C-alpha cells in the first residue's frame, strides 16, 4: 500500500508541474549581452539575461497587439 501512495503523490506532483505555463524561450544571446556590459566597464548579474529576455517578450507581445489592432500582419518598428 505504501508504494501506491507514493506513486499517486508522484503522479499528482507531475500533474501540477505540467499545468504550469512553460518558461519563455530565451531571445537574448547571453554572451553578447554580458560582453556589451563588460565593454562598458560594468558587471552583469546572473539573472539579468533572463530578465532582459522577459522584457523583450513583453515588448514584442505589445507590438503584436498593436499590429493586430491596426489590421496588419507585419510587425513594424513603429509598433514597438
């Protein structure tokens, strides 16, 4: 019986993780971002690249919404 309880708990844990929204795909090249910051005499936090990528996703989502609102299928720089 103990084995059944453990397997049910594992199944529930897997079900919970599968319901979560998957993380966004990385849009930034981490080495390029870090090199740019270092070239300007600064240091880079370990989680900066992920935060920058999330910010890019938000900006692009807003641009896509604006483009769709203008009844266009091409996202332009003006949408940013």
